[in-house]
C-alpha cells in the first residue's frame, strides 16, 4: 500500500498527485479526529464518574439533611412535650396545694377552738394567721397548736392522696390502705383538745396505730376512741434492776403490767394483747 502511495505521489500527472496528497491529509485528519474522539470519550467517562460521585454525595447530603431535619423536629417535639408536662405538673401541684390547704383548715377547725386559719406556702410550710381585724396577720402558734397543725397536715395529706388515688389521679399500689402511726399525740394537750383529737384521728385514715402512756389513755381519750378499737396491746417493760418500781394498768377488770422486774438479767419488752370481755 505504501509503494502504491509512493508511485501516486511521484506520478507525472499532477491531478493524481494532488488527489494523493489530499488523501494523505484526509487520513491524517481522520487519525487526529479518532485520537481526539478517544481523548474526549475518556474525558466524558471521567466526568461521568465524577458526576456519579457528586450525585451520590448530593443524595447522601440530602439524606443527612432529612435526618437532621427529623432530629430537629423530634427535639422540638420533645421540648414542647417537656414544657407541657412541666406546666401540667405545676398546675397539679398548685391544685393539690390549694385542696390540701382547704383540708388542713377543715381538720384544724374541727379540733381547735381558736379563730386562727392555717396557711400553706408554696414550699408547704405551715403557719397560722388571724383576720379578726379584716387584715391577715401571723400568729405565734403554741406547742399544742403546733401539734394540732401537724396532725391536721398529716390527715389532710392522707385524705387528698386517698381521694386522688380513688379517682385514678395518682398511681399507688393499693388505694384502700393508708395507715397512720402516732406516738403520744395527746402529750402536750389540755383536756378539751385531747377530746377533740380523740374524736378526729379515728377518721383520718383507714388504719390508725396509736402509742400512748397510761396517763394519756384516760378519761376523755379512752371514752372517745373506745368504739374504734380493733386491737389493743400492752407494752410490758421488763427491767433488769432489782429495785425497779413496778407499774400496771387495769383494763376491763384485768390488770396488765407496764413495768416489772425482769425474771432474768436481760432488759426487754413484751407485747401483750388485751382481752376485752364483751
């Protein structure tokens, strides 16, 4: 083929020579175009790969943006829910405190003979006020009044919690049992207040356990609480002292020891159930 081209180039006819030259130029152009096409195709392939990577990155970025937007919506929803719960809790606390204060005032009024009114602060601090002059002023509570205040507060809490649990506003294990254990609730009170408290405390809880001394369980207290007694026990103290002064109490014609000399060198207390006759 090369020999033919050489002959055509050197052929005496100029037209043939020109045609051969044009053919050579055309071949060269074709080769250059083919090379250029290959280079451009390679560039197209590279750009296509780059576009594919960019598309993946864009899709990933959009997915991250969607996740971030979802996370942001969840954060906002959580914050709104927390704010709602805080507001609900605040309102419930305020409602509970108002109802508790009303119940404290009701119980206090049943027991106390004074015109004083208990007030409950936002920190659940109890105080007594009077408004006999149409202007509220604080009152220094006596020892007995403080005891009545404490009793009224405890009874009011149990009453409110019991009511709320029965209405399913509070979750408790057993809404039917709200016991109170009271140690010497009559110790610093005079006869009138002792009677009033003896009338009131049996109604404060479903179960009431009262610990009293012999002098506290006398007269008006025993009389007012007699119909509410389910079980009655004597705590007999056994003293190891050889010269201990013994003490006892008579209940329903039976004598029960309160203090007696220990039959051995040990100190201990016995719990003796009282047996009522009829």
